[in-house]
C-alpha cells in the first residue's frame, strides 16, 4: 500500500519521544506491506477511515483513510475524549 502523511499527522509524529516514534514507524511499515486496510473500520462521518492502535500500551491511534492501494494518514494521538477521532 502507498502511504501518504498529512500535515497534522506529521506534526503529531514529530512531537513523539523516540520510543513511541519507533513503534509508530513499525506500525506504518506493516501498513505499507499490507495489501488491505488494517485496523478498525470507523463508523459515522468517518466511515471511510480506519484506526490502528500503536505506541506504548496501545495508547496512540493512527487514523487514516484509504482509496484503493493508497492510505492517507490523517491524525495521530491519544483517543482521550474522542480527540483523535
């Protein structure tokens, strides 16, 4: 899968400490190697998006949309009170 990162995702990624950045990079590698979307399909207005848990203890979420073989990374962060979604 081709993976493209949006500005908000990159901003959040650059704020991570090294250990979490490493774990997020590993998850993104799995996404690139996959032929199909991975993670949880979201509902409602974000029904065309997926969410992947990552980071220390799965506290972070990567939210991305996909179109064919292209994934666009939308957001990265904690799901506290629905902020990431």
